């Protein structure tokens, strides 16, 4: 496991999407450092069907170690 990292989470709309959440697909991606996370974030911003996008630090997880940048 890595000692730091970021998770990008985003949603994309499909053709004929509805406001109640139908036809919206969620995605996620782990990036090992801030530089890679920023690069991917900027790339994802260019998606034509992007609905939402967030960059998250790991606070608690069964899969990843807590980010060194999180003070809890």
C-alpha cells in the first residue's frame, strides 16, 4: 500500500439523462501523488458529459493507507 495518494471520483451523464440520477455513471481512479492527480483532474474536466468531479484524500479506508496530508 502507498503512504499517500488521492482518489478522483467523477460522474458522467449518458444520452437522455434525467435529473433524478438515471443514466449517470460513477467512476473513480487512484493517483499516487498530487502531480498525477492534478494532471488527471484537468484531463477529466474536458469530458463533454462530465456531471461532477472531486479530488479526495484518503481519511479511512480498507484499501488505502491514510493520506499524510490529512490531520484527524
